[in-house]
C-alpha cells in the first residue's frame, strides 16, 4: 500500500470518529450539540429512575443536558431519547461546589434532598411548592424519588387525610405528588383559648374575711360542663356539650349529627365564620348549652 493511500484511509477514519453522533430517534428538547449517548424514555420513568440506570450520571447533569424536561422533571416525554452522555469537549470545565459558597439560603430547593428530611420551619416558604397549600403552612418536605403520600405522612405523624388536606393538589389517591416539589407537613396553630367555665371558681367576698365562705364538702359547681381543650374561640360560657373536629368534618355535618340547626351552630361557635371557613381540625366546638 502506498503512503498516500494509507494516509487517506487514516484521515477518513479519523474524520468518521470525530463526527458528532446523531440521536437514534426523536429527542427531548434542549440537548447539547455534543451529546453522544442517549436513553429511550418509556412510560412510567422519571428523571431519577433514568439517572439510576446510568452509573456516574447525576440528576444535575441529566437536567442540564435535557433542559426541556424542566427543573422538576415535570415535562419528561415518553418515547423520546434523553441525553445521558456528552463528549469531553462539551463537559463543564469546572465542577460546581456541592454546597453554596454563600451563607444566604438558596433561592430554589436543592436537587438532592437530605437523607433524613426535616421541616424547613419559619415564615419563609421554599420553592417550588405543590399548589393549594394553606397560607399558614410553616413546615415543608422536599419530595424525592421513592416517596409517596403515605410514607411522608407517617414520617411526620400525620394521617393520609390530614396530609391531603394540607396538599390538595396531590389528589385523594396521591396521583399528583411531584418530584422535587415541597409539600406542606405542618401549619401554625391558632392561639388556644382558656376554658370559659374556669371563671366559675369561687371568689372570696372580702379580702380579709377570716371565715371561709365554702362549706367543708362543697359540691363542684360545673366540672361536668368544664370545656375541654383546645376549643374554638367565642363559645358561650353555658356550653355543656362538645364535639372534637376531625378531618373531613363540616359545620353542616356536625350540626346535623347533633340535631341542631346550622344557624344555632354558628351562634355557638362564631369563630368558625359565616361560611365555616375557619373550622379548625383537632379543636372542640360547642354543640349544646345548659338551659
């Protein structure tokens, strides 16, 4: 073989090896030009599942190479090819730090949540959050791969019904729990009201009277009527029947079950509001008064 022919063959082989590879089919939008490895997305997969199938690939890299999937992996398309590898010339020149260089909190949630999640607490709401959370939510949890509503609820001693009440957007069957979104796991408690019947305690008629005004064996004035705790504010002092509010209750349902009208229920429990918007879970409401 002549030297010229050998050099020609070598050049063609080099050019073929350096030519950018093409995706085998339709791709996720937003992929880098240097992508040289793909994964066919099938129904039911999410970003974390795909990352776990490719050792050495991180979720941050996957989201950077497939920007069309969205930061929360909410627009990952089935039956398309996602980029899971790029040529070295396209790889980032520096590795981002694992922790923020600043002491200020990040403006968006970290992609990889801590192994043992804790409520964020405080008044600052993280981002992004599931829709429909109560305005007084004061604790959040970042949903990660493998979580479901039951596991998160158990982690924070909540019932599934309580969790769904705090996060209605997930749906009653938890079908809409979003990966890398914050869910509400606690809310601010309204101030507790002192039991109204405590005011019936006997008060001395004169500050310096030596003679006791109470007989030696007094009969309790109203222990049977004493309010439990906590109670909704504004109940009448003569209330002697109570009901403990549980998840799923409404003012109308409570009134019907206790044989009273809704108007009477509102009169005895004014703090719930005229539309029952402030009926508090885990509090006692008045459902009967003494004659």
